[in-house]
């Protein structure tokens, strides 16, 4: 009996330590929806690429608008659902763990954003999607220490896809759909069934 009680207490301590150092309110459902947004954005990008294939400047404007809409939709959804999870757990979404996650991801994301702006300015369009994937992957790997370990795994996949996109030019849309669409759906589904559904 004492051994079972000791194990239970150790498990409780481990859980409390994890809650204080890991951002565990991150929503798997937000990953699923982010994947859906990316697939819809990819479909819209394909549509516009057919209409404006002879006007690369105008096409790039539309693609940028689509990318921005997908990005802000994904960020807004992630915040809303993670905030909801935190409230259900009696926590605040903006806590030391989430602050650590934000700080760890900020440098790769901001650097990647500046790299993409420079590439756009210099009209090196072939490097934009690979850069998105690589720097996003680096941000996920950096932030993985502050949340579930699956987060880091998704980062490695994004980096690999970005490098493949560099090695196989002309397949930007395919790698966009794989990285931001399919693998977000897969990751979000794993996260949801692994951590959220069993709670609900």
C-alpha cells in the first residue's frame, strides 16, 4: 500500500513539475485546423497560378495575401483553442512555460520572415517556400523544449521538407501542401487523440 501511495505521489510531483515547465495547453485541434487552412490556401494558390501565370508580379501579390491569411487564421485559432484548454485546466495561457515557448520560437520565425521579405524584394521566388518550411521547422525544434515532444518532431519534418524543396525546385506547392497541410493535420490529430480526447 505504501509503495502504491509513494508511486502516486511521485506521479503527482512529476505532473506538477511538467505543468510548471511545459506549455501543455497547446491544442491539437488547432493543428488540424491549421492544416485545413493551409490546404485551402494551397487550393487558392493553385487557382490563381493558373489565372495569372503570365503575370508573375500580380500572382506573387495574391500568393502573399493567401499566405498572410493562412498564417493569421492559424495563429488566431491556436491562441483561442489553447486559451480555452488553459481555462479548462484552471491555468492562464500566458504563463512562464508559454512565455518560454514564445521566446524560443521568436528568433527563428522573425529571422525567417526577414529572409522571405528579402527574397521577395530580390525576386528569388523559388526560395520562398523552402525558407518558410526550414525556419518554421527550426522554430518548432527550438520551442519543443517548452511543450510536448511531438512538437519537435513536427519541426524536424518541416526542416526536411524545406531542404527537399530546395533540392527539387518547381514543386513549391506540393511541399507547401505537405508541410503546412498534410503534416499539420497528422500532427494535430496525434496531439488531439493522445492528449486532449482522453481528458474530455
